[in-house]
C-alpha cells in the first residue's frame, strides 16, 4: 500500500538555480560611473550580487548605459539607465528602462502612473517577464533563458563592462552610435556643448584628419578606437588629443584677443599646410571658405553680416604677409582688425536704420514750427529758414545756397522765410509799416519799437502771412514736375525689396585658382561668373529670341563691304539687321536699333568671329592662369 501511495503521489520539480548563463548581449554604450558627492548616494550606484554558485560580484551601475540582446524570435531587447535626480532633497539613484523591437516599445506599456523608468531593475524585470507570459509572445525556451539576473543578461555585471568603466574614469574616449556628433566630440574634450566660446575648438578637432598611418573604427561599447597600421597599436586616444587638450586649457585662461590670435595663426597654418599638399589644385587664400572662417573668428556671420566681407579679405592679406615674415600674427593686428570690423557693422546698422525708417517715412512739413524758429538745419544744426519742397529737408539760407547752387538741385522749388532784420537768425513774423523792415516778435518788442518816433509807434505792424507764400511755391513745384513729363504711374513704387537691393551685401567678388573672377553669395551659397549687378539685355545669351529673319550670308557680305569703305575713314561701323518684311538689308531699311560692331564682330573675316568662336570653341584663345593678384604670390621686395 505504501508503495502504491508513493507511486500515485505527483512529483514536484524543484527549481534549480542557474550557475552558468550564456550571455547574448551587446553593449552599445558603456556610459560612465556616477561620482556621487556622498556615501549614501554612492551606495545607490553600486551593486553586490551573490550568484547561485555562491560567487559574489560587485561593481558600479553606470549612468547612460545602453545594451541590447537579440531574442530567438528575432526581436531585440534593450536596457537603458539614467540618473534619477533627487526627490525631496534625497537622491533617487539610477533608473532603468526596458524596451524591445526596432521601434523601441517600452515594456511594460506607458500609462498615467509610470513614465517607463523604474528604480529597481529586479522589479522591472519581473513585470517584463509577466508581460511576455500573459501575451504568449515568446517561446518557453526564450522565457526560460530570460529567467535570470538582468544585470548579467544585459552585461552590467560583466568584467569587461566594469573594466571599461574604470578605464573611462582615467582616460576619456570618443563614443558614438553611428557617426560622432558635435556633442560627442565636446564630451570627449570635456567641453560643455552650450559653451559657444569654446565650440570652435570642438569643431576644429572634429574636422582634423587623422595623420598617416592612423585609422579608426568603432569598437565595443560604441568607443572609437584608433589603429596604427604599421605597428598594430590600438588606443582610445586620438593622435592629436594632447594638442587639443593643451589648447583647451590655454583658451580657458587666455584673453579674448589671445584666443583670436591663436585661431588666426591656426587658420594660416592650415592654409599653408594644405597648399603644399594640394599644390596647384588648392583654392587661393582669399576664397569664400577662408573669409567665412575669418569672420567667425571675430564673432561675425557672413551670411547675415555681409558688410564685413570686404575688410575680412583685406585683413587676410595683411595677416598672410605678417605670418610669412614672422610665422606669427601680432596682437596689435588682431586688435586693429577687430575694431575695423566692429566699426563696419555699426556703420551698416546705422545705414540700414536710416534707409528703413527715416527715408521711407513721409516727411511732414510743419509750417508753424518752421515759422516759430523751432526747426533746425539738417546740415549745420542752426535755426532753419527754408524748406526744399523736393528734397524735403530743412535748411538755413546759407546751406541752401551751397547745396542748391548747381546741378539739378538748382531748379528745386524752395520755401524760404524772411530773416529778422536785426538778429538775422530767427524768422520774421511781423512787418513794420513805418520803417519797412521785417522783424521777429522779440526784436520788434525789445529793440525796434523803442527807436520809433511817437507817430511811428501808432502805426500797427502787419503780420507776415507765410501760408500764401507756401501755396505759391507749392504750385511752382507742381508745375515743374509736369514740365519734366514724369507721370506718377511711371515712377516705380519703392517697397522693402527696393531698399534691400540698395543695401544688398550678399554677392562678393573672388578669384579662383586660375585667376578667373566669380561672384559668391554667402546667404545662399550660390556662385556665378556674370556680375549680379549687370542688367540683362536682349543681346545677352539665353534671352528670348527675336522674331527677325536673319541671313548670315547677307550679314557677312554687308559687313565686308562696309569694312572696306568705313575703315579707311576710321568711322564707327554699324550694321542694320533686315526687317521682318524681307528687306534687302540696306542700312536705312532696318526697323530694329543699330548694333555697333565691337569685339569679335569688329574683325574682318569670312564668318563673324563670334559665330566661329561659338561653333569651334577649340579655336578660342585661352589665357594662362595669372596668380599675381593672389596673396600667396607677393612681390620680391615685400617678401
């Protein structure tokens, strides 16, 4: 009976702890160890685990750790850590988040009570396993594999991870997931990405090419490793890390002028180094890229402050000359250049303000203030006694005579007040009928009336009416506008674009390595050979075709015939195109405007030279490159 009862009793499978776990994780980012200010907080970022085989492991929980593990179903599982901050003045410690699939769906799903970050990784891992079991997403073998310590599964409790964290505390490393970004390089140099004064150093190291025979690759934990191919040496340190680290320490202690001096020296040093390597295929120093870098050194952006481009080009030449003679640029040159560029920006801002506000505003003529002596001359700042109805300026009589004495301003319509006969400064307001003098109120009451006899004092002065005088001059100005035959509808309205075209500083001339001139637009990055200020005409290439029947043979015959007759007398030669009606091509029968012969067309040949040059471009004369105007070709007396 006991045997039967023993046989009928169900067997209980006891849980056998896992002593060995075959890890499948891949560390994407090691992160860094948290330097806690207190011991209590340091304990939160450390772990002490006893495994099933009674082995004890201890280590640090990194901040910014990121690892993945690929399941047998083909989906990745991710673990990420972060610093939890403080709650009520107490440290929270590390926080953990688990997600899966390529879309990184957070597990368990987010709700109003949780943001996906948990303080305890063991509790979070229990919720994750329950989530998979309820939805039967994973197989029994996968769930059995995941039923283990998450610190071991994801690689936190791994000797390689702990060794990397210890090494990262002593030696910085460049870490990235795909391509190192500006923030990655800034962290590598221990520079705050928000520190705009030091970002140029980060960009400089970012743009520096590795010297031969160094190469780089991304290793474990997204750490960029540098390999020297001739010796097989592998290191985390960039070959130029010590140089940029020393430069970082110097710039943090140096003044603004000294930092600009270092940057200008580096700019010319990099140009000389690349010019020697590239030889003839290198752009000249006065090029858009170097001008933009020069402006950035002094804190200007050529895309929005194009007014500094001209002086940047001039100062680059001066810096190049000083660098080649002394291999260094003096701080005095840096200060002078900085003051010059600051002055250019101030002048440009003042000009923009003037054009956009004062000039565009309608000038309101205030006759009462002008007659009361409250308006001042725009030129000499004394009391104004006249107003130009066309210039819209208040002027004194002397300045009006000087500015409107010749040229087209001589015909302007002025509105002039009568100056006081005594003070000759203020406008006269009353006219004395006894002495026939025009006086201001002050001079008449304080001086003039005291000199009059009794019968003269009884005469009432006459008030000067400036309104009638202004109306007469206004009629004269309107008549002059009609005389000039300029209709209001023919005058284009000045809008904002018109003022921008006047103040445009976008296009700037440069010369390429062959000495050919071109124009560059810093705002858009465009380049063009033709001057942007050139007004296109119908004779330009690419313009709309004219509906004129042209016979090349007749034009050639006409050209040769006129050449034989007109060249002897050294007269200007003009060819008239035939009209649409099929005229014979006589000079007087053309309906279009005469085209003067110049350049290729002025040559005597069977076929016009312009036509031959277009059909046979290999016959065109090519000039050799001229580099005498470039800064790297200085005269012998200046070297």
